[in-house]
C-alpha cells in the first residue's frame, strides 16, 4: 500500500519556523517553492521538484511538541535524506557551523551524517559507498 515517504511536516512558532526554513534551504539545499494558501503562514521546501519538507506555523494556543519541549512525549528521532558528494557536504556543513558526526554502515552500504536542526530535530544524510 505504501510506496514511499511523501513529506515531513514541522510545526513551530513563526520565528522558529523562519529559522527552520533558512536551515533546510541554506544548509541542506532544499528549494523554497509554492505552497497552497491554507489560511496560515508556512513554507514548502522542495527536492527534485517535490515538496518534501512542510513547515507550518504553530497557533499561539498550541503547545510545543517534541525536542523543543522535553516534557512532551515523542517517539520521533530523525528524518533521513539521500545525499550526493559527502566530501562537499561535509565542507558545506562545517562552513555553516553545523556540528555533525559521521558513520559508515557496511550492513546498509551507506556513509551517514547525523546532526540536529535549529529546533533539535534529528537530521540524517545518507550517501552510498
């Protein structure tokens, strides 16, 4: 029934949302694109012509969820992206001041980078060996 992951949606107050937009655009290279008018501010960020990261403005009366609020229960750990050129990506992350750690998985045949976005959400980039 499921053929793939369509998108992720992150909800945050407007100021943090703009920071997340900048991070996913400027650090990960996603492109900000068209977003339908849902009656509230937000952003859609695209990779390969598909909007894979949706950013939605959190209402003022809506509590924070996830890593920003450690008291809120969550099972979310990270979002993983496919990447190209780990050497260039590592240099780009370092130039942006993004701390990351690397792993190589012989089981999956992947070179992996792990780090956090500005809201504390886990991010992974996978590169084939």
